[in-house]
C-alpha cells in the first residue's frame, strides 16, 4: 500500500496580521493585550499590576521567588568543542562577571508578573571586541507590539509607536525595518498560545485575591471601629425633631461622645449606644488568610515556605515544587538570553563559533562531606581514587594531593617505605596557620608588594582602609577554614564592599605619582582573583609543609599542569617534571606561578615512579628576563613563564614566617618552658 504525502509549505499561514486573526483587536498598527483583567480593570495600563506589589504578601512571595533564582550559581559552557567555541565561552563568562547579572536577572523576572519584559543592550567596544557594557531593563508600559511581534516604543511625539525591532528576536543586520540592529532583549510568558506577544503575567491571577483582601480590610477596619467605639443614638421629643437647629445640636453632642469625657443633652432626649452584635473577627481574618494563601500559591506554587505548621513529608513535597519553579524561571530567563542575545553577540565577535550557553545550576549540590567519608573508608581499604574521579567529584584543586600508593601495613609504614594517604575531609590546619599569621599591608597596586612579601602580609590593591582590608581577610580566612565556595565568598563580601563604597570604577589619587586615575575597585572578577590567589597560595604552603615533613619516605615532587588551551606554554613544558623536594628549581617554580595559574605538584615515592614508569628529571636550566617595576623603578630578573611577584615558593616563605612567629612566642615564655621548647625544636630538626 502506498501513500502520497504532499510536502508542506515552508511559510507561516496562520499569522496574526490584521484581518487574519479574528480574535484580537488593533489600534492602528498596534496589537492590544488580550488580558481581560488588564483591559477592564486597568484600561490596558500595567500600573494596576505594579500596584499589587504594595501588598505585603505579594512583595514577600515575589522577593522569595527572585532570591531563589539569583542565589543559584551561573555557568557558561561552550557551544561546541573547537578552540573558537571555548574562546567565545570564556569571553562571555568574563563579560557576565563585569555585568550585574543577578540584578539584571531580578529585573527581567518582572516579565513573569506583567507578561513580558523589555531590556536595552548597551554595546561598547574594548578595542578588540564589541561587548555588552550594560543591560538596562525598561518599563513595559513604554512599549507595544505589532501584529508580527514588532517592538514599538511609545513616545509623546509618536503615540502610535516608533519601530525598535522587527521581531522578538530580531536579525543581526540593520535595515529599514530593523533600524537599531541587535538592540533589545525581549521575552513574553504565560499565554496559552504564541499569537499574543504581551503574554499573560501573574498579575492577571493576583489581581482578584489582592482586591478581595483590600476590600476585606476596609470592612474589617469599620467593624473594629464599631466594636471598639459603639455608634451613639439619640431619641428626641417630636418638638425637637421638627427643628433642624436642635437636631444639629444633638448630632454634635453625639459626635462629642467619642472624644469628650462629658456631654450635655436637653431634657427629654434619650441616648443609647448601639454595640456590634458580633464578639469576634473570625470571618474577616479567615478571608485575609485565605487570600494570602492564594497569593502564595500563585507566585510560589505552594504555601509552606510562607506559612507555619507543616509535617516534614509535606514540607519536602512543597520544597520540590519550589525547586521546580526555580528551574522553570532559570530556563525562561537563561533560555531567552541564549536564543535572543548570545547569537547576536557571537556573530559580531566570533563569526565561526557556535554560541555559548548560559545557565544556572538549580539542582542542590551533593553532600560532599558524606561522599568524602565514604571515599575515605574505601581508600583505607586499599582502593585508589583516580585523578579523573577526584577532579569530577571534588574539583580540580584536589588533583594536587592524589596519592598513588597506600600503606601495605603498619610495619611498612614504621619502616618508612609507605606514603601517607590523603584524608579527604581533613581540615587544612597548615594552610590556615600560614594565612592567619600574615599581617596587613595597604597597597595601591599589586606591583607595590612583590614575591616573598606576600607571605608576611595580606593586601588587596587599592584597598586603602584597614577595617575594610581586615573584613576581606576575615572572609578569606573563613573560606580556608570551612571550605567556602567562590559564590559564597562573593555573596558575603559584595554587599559589604558596596556599602563601604569600594565597588565599581572610581577616581583615586595614586600615592606615588600624585595623579588622579580611574581605578577598578570591587567587581565579581576581582573578588574571584582575591579568592583564588590567596587560597592557592595558602594550600600550596600547606602542601609544601607536608612535603617537608614526609620527604624521607616520599622524596619527590612532580609538576602537574592542567592540559588545556588556557595553560601557559612554559607551564605545559614543565608538566611531568620530577625533581627532589629540596631541588632549587622549587624555590622559584613551585606553583602557583602566576595570576590564574592552575598548576600544582604531586608528591611521589620511588615506588610511585616505578609504578608509573617515571624517572627523576634533570633540574632544568632557568631562563630569565629582565623586568622593571613601572611604579618603583626596581629592576629584577624573573624566570620566563612566571608572572612578576610569583617567582617564589609560598610554602618555603610561609614556613620562614611561621618560624619567625614561633621564635617570637618562645622568647616570651618563662625560662624553664622556653628551654624545653628549644630542646624539642632541636630534636625535631627545627632551626630556631
């Protein structure tokens, strides 16, 4: 049996052009919203939905929904596997870090309330690329849509609208029908069809619960007034009722009952107080609570994150519903950005690249503490985790501590033949001690303090206030001690730095040159640099201390570079280099070796080398280059491949700092205790 199937036409047939869609109305060339509540109660003006935010329950639930999304970490992944795809993703990540992405997301979320959202992309060139310098979210009330989804700006000069963009996504090219090119980021949501560009916001569902709640409060207040102050009534003789003047005087006397301690009425007049017949307010409060629950359901799709009194099972179900809402919001905002903005930006800067994708991680992170306890038990049984497993589970920083053998028995450990296994959940005491013994130093530029000086003092360039520097140091200290993430670090510090005025670009006086310069103060990117540089140095110091303590049985270090296109060529050339722990090479090349360096070392025993087919390398000749500090004029030789101020061993310098602190503490001890501590130091080969 054969069938002939006609090829479908490659055009849109059921368009929403005037005269084709019989379900919508038009005002000149503009479509009208289909929201009946908006049209009948607000005359088409979104201000009635804006007024909903004056309700305390609406505002509270709405802020919960916004915060639930913006608290999730943002990621950027390449659109493909080529080098240009990865380069585009890195550039997009850097651009988002320079934008107030969470604030932009919060404001774009108001499209959920109104039905659609409009933002304007502010383009700027940095000399090599055309970047989005800012995203300004505009008021929805200023815009209307044409029958084909065209975006029009309503102005006083052009009340029928000025064409801004020919479609919701808009082509990259600029032409007469699309005069501004890729300029506006628009999305709509909530409608049950694709024909209505205005969408249908949550305001449509929220209007009546808020209206009933406000009306209920009006009558509730009247009831409370009558319950607290009964209505006064006077019965007057007929002669007084016939006189308007006497009636007026009686009314004045009745009104004075509420405010005066004594009143006067003519003889023959009877005064009574009419009290409210009801003795409670249950009906009013019940309606108020019912409307609050309706509002919570509309905004959050559940009520238990706003109300009390639920079982654990119920709360888990409601939490799952909340998580689903957060994921849906993330898909909406990130999805529209991925389909309507990133393709423009990519084609303008990386013509042959596949557009990267921006997304938020809405799933709850795995409890790594529980996973680490399980892995430690397995490790103690003799099973070795692979480097790939450690990186994928705990992050790339843990590859630095991979051990390739374990103790066969207590006897072999006592003989010094076995290596020490790494405990996944141990507290980094050595790294913490290294960081906590630093002082504070105020510097205007990173070039003002170089190399080993960083082991003695904590500094942040252009942070010239001790209290503020102490606050940042405290957060780094906490990150080392408790294992805080970068996002937690930024979330904690960002509002404090903003409040202190240390955020964004500001004019400052250079204390060396005396000139006014535009300085970059706080930003997400700078906080990431502060976080990573200090944690890497602290953990490197801790690792070096461990290497010194165990070098008798594990005498070698292998340089371990991350093998990708972001790694410096010199660092790649050192990858796999095996040298003794005390080789002079590590005095200048012990990682990290520059800003953003992800290199590390792996401590190895002779049995490790034999098992991996490795051998001890010859200490390489170190090529150097001359570098002049542009601020101080100091000239120094820096190894090729290492950034200035990174040509030192943070662990070795840190140990010297700890020994200095140790000496100072011993000197302050009583004589007897000081002598015992000196003897202990000599017995443990500690030079005091």
